[in-house]
C-alpha cells in the first residue's frame, strides 16, 4: 500500500512538472495582441495602438519588405491572409521582425468570380473558412486591422454581399476586441457607399481604392455622405481604364517620370490635407505585376529596379529625397511620334526610336528596348493576366537612339524602353504602335 502511494505521488509530481513546463512553453509561444482602436478627438479621427497615437507609412506589399523599411515604410496591406510565398503567420512574423504592422485582407469571393450571395450554403461555407483564418491570426502583435474583402463592389449587383461582410465584422468583434474592421471599395460611388452604410454598419472604417479618381476624392466623400473614418488602401498612377487610348484601343501609359509627378500631386492634393478623416493610406504597388503592361502599376521593374515613384514615396515619408535619384525620362519617340500620336508602321521596315533622359548624379545610363505584342487581357480588379509575347529585345544599349525593325505580322504592338543607372534604379516608357501594310 505504501509502495502504491509513493508511486502515485511520483506520478503526480512528474505530471505537475510536465504541466508546468508545457505552460511555460505555451506562455513563451503565446502571441500577445496589441490593442488597436480608432478614437475621435476634437473632430478628428486617430488610430491608437497600445494606447498611443499611431500613424503609418504604408504600401500594398507585393515585393521586398526590406526595401519598404529602408525607404521609411512601417506598415503594409495584403490581398489575402497569406500570399504565394508565405503563410499568413509568416507574413505577420516578417512584419514583426521589421517593425511593421499589417492590415490583413480576408479573401471574400466577389460576384464577378461566380459567388452567389443569395446562396446560403455558399455564404456559410465561406464564413467557416474565414473564422478559421481569423482565429489563427487574431492575436499576432503585428496585426493592425482586418480588411474584409477587396473591391467587392466591382461589377456587383447584389448588395447582400455587404450583409455577409457585416456578419463577418460582427463575429470578428466578438472574438477579437483588439482590431478594427474595414472593407475596400473600387472608387467611391455614392450609391455603393449608401449600400455599405445600410448593410454593413458594423464596420469601423471604410477603405477606398482610387487612381485617377484620387484627384476627386474629397468631392466623392462629400457626395457619399460618409462621415466616419476613411483609409485609402490603393492609390498611385492613373488607371489604364482612365487613360486615353489609341485608335485601335491600346491604353496610353504615362512615362515613369509622369507617374512620379502624379503620385506626388495626388498625395498633396487629396490625402495629406485631410488627415482628420483619412486615418491612413497604402500606396499601390510595392512590387511588380503584369496588368495591361508589365510597368503600369508596380513601383519596381521585374528585375527589382526601383522607379522614380519610389523616390517620391521616400520624399513623402522622410521629407527629403534619396541620396541617389532615379533617372528622369522626359520624352520617348518612335518614327518621330509620341505615344498619343496613333503610330502606324509598315511591316519589316526600319524606323528610328529615341528617348530623352536626365540623371541627377550623371550616372552612366544603359538602355534596354523591348517589343511586345499588345495585351489582349480583359480582366478587371487586378485579376491575374497573361504576359504578352516578347517579339524582340535590344539589351545593354549605350545609346539613347536605336533603329527599330518592325515585325512581319500585322497587328498591335508596344515598344518599351528601360533606362538603368547602375544603382538599382530605372526609368521606363512605352509607345503602342500598329503594323499594317
């Protein structure tokens, strides 16, 4: 009997020690959320994080987090809980390691992808998946807020999508009292905002994504009647749908220098003066992507070179320009014509192309010329596009002028020029042209 008691006591002691060790390990591994809230003080909205006022320099991150940190960024947004390279937890851990916060997007299927918000089974299935994602990430200290869906209003017809958003927001507030909720809109149509106010009143913040419309943002806010806090979660260059097109329908893209001027002017006109209501913004896109062209929206080239718009963001975030500036590109011509001139060329013929550039530090410049077929993509909302075929490339040219031999096949093409300064910076421009006999 005494042996049994001793054995039992030993078992209890070992069990207690193991439990203590497990609890200690769990305590070490437990994530401690930092409370984020939005307060209204003297008529102005302000984010508080950990009880202190918090402002951020933000970007939509699709590339190198180290470069974002180096230029003064301290927050980024996502378009899903994870991305193609990292899980959601890895995204948050990476942010924490670099002293950044994350507005984490929860993917909510839009109507344009076939989601039926009258189908209760589909909606419920989506909700269960979202619950798992929120519970897995809600306590991470790098989390700033939840973005429920991305541009769900794009080509939508059923306002019940915002009933679903509201139910998700209410549930998040029940299980996660530390982080506000928002949803993002494509532009800021007054009727859409009224649907959000009616069907999703639980949201803490409304987020809008504007390109050319950035210059009319304050007028749109006033027309919508939105008086609660606002974020601008995508902004930057003028969208391809907002720019003029050639006679054959090719949108005309700004040069990298024109884009940089657009970024600075848009920020100074429509974001900087209105921080009483606009509590934060994320520039688009800290990375590179194909969307009508490989250069339209990304702040980087495919090879990782920084464009002039990054110089602008560095200036906005730091109050000074970077030590080494990106080359400026003042003009590009093909057959003596510019991109707005409806350039028609004959097949298998030679034509002059030239670019006018300037480098602040007189760095030696290298030119790369590329001919691509015109994109036939019709996707919207940033959906993935196929990269058009490359027809020809002239690498490492030291001259700003070349002689172009046109393709044999009739059709729509685009000539790109990239100007590298040897310091990981590049300017770019392109001209659409049409080959016909």
